[in-house]
C-alpha cells in the first residue's frame, strides 16, 4: 500500500529531460498536475494542469479517466511535502477504486501501466534551476521566488 513516505520521486532534472524530449509530441507520455492554490501565481511548469487542492476531491474521478493513457503522472505543490504527495495518494486510491469497480462490472480500465510520482522539492526546487527557462516554465516572476 502506498504511503507518503514510499511514493516515488522524480528530480527536476529528470522531469526537464522528459519535457524537452517530448516537447514536439502532440500527445506526451506524461502529465504534470500542479496542486498549488494561491501560490500558483508567479510561474508554473509548461504544460501542467493546475487543480487547486480545494477542487481535487471533486476532480479526481475525472482526472483518473482523463489521464488513463499517460505513462507517467507527476504531482507537485510548492515544496512537494504535503499537498503534492497527498494528491498523488488520492489519485492512486481513485485509480484502484475505478479498477475494482470495472472488474466487478466485467469491464477493464484499458489504461496503460502508470508510474505515479511526486516532483522532488516541488516548484520551489524546480524554479531554482528552470524558472527562467522558457522552454520549461511559463509565467515565471523571479521576484516572487527570490526569497524561497
């Protein structure tokens, strides 16, 4: 059973390489889910989907269905210590529940095998290395992040 302590992590470097290697793909193999709330202001990883934590429970069933064909789903918040890992766990649990319901109904989820990971050090760590890189980060405002 997955817990916050045993969730897999992905480094900013590994994620940046994945983004760059697939930047011309119309359908990348990954999805990035940013669960920051008001702290989303000042920059985000290019191509991410922002789902504030207050909306997460309501959006989770839709999110699992929408991302079923992605090989990697990356969750993060500002530091990836609480909100990001909690969101990843909710996603895993919702995914498991959906699979169980479909199996009971005689259907299959039809999803690819997914790797669910948390961005190590969150957006704070990301922006330190890639904030100014417009290939990887959108809407970056350096002044907001200088004191982190």
